[in-house]
């Protein structure tokens, strides 16, 4: 298990659903929208979580989207433990 980055798009939704899905991922599943190198926010629909698999991140996302009656359009879930995350400030 490793540090996982998941990013996603929701299909034909409102800003409220985007916020609700992100908030659910953060509160219910303990994802973060902060960079691990500095305390800056990641792009809007990017979240990180340590000690899981990419498959588990997808399952968490699907459950969060379903909880808010959203429709997932696309996603990317990958290990990012060995990648540099550059905070441009």
C-alpha cells in the first residue's frame, strides 16, 4: 500500500455535488486535499490518501458519488509515493 492520488470528473452536476463528494471523501474516508510537501491545496478534484490501494480509492470515490446521487464521468487513481509534488508558490 502507498500514497494514492485520485482525481475525477462528475457528469452534468452542480457545484454543490462536487463539494459534497469532496467533503464526503475527506470526512468519511479521510482523504486530504493538501499537498504532503507543503500545506497548499491540490487542484479541485484531486485528493490524496496514504496506506491504501488505487482500487480502494476508486471504491471510496464510487461510494461517495453514489451517496450524493452523482454520476462519475472519469477518474484516475494511481500511486504517487515516488513522484515529486511541486508546490508552485
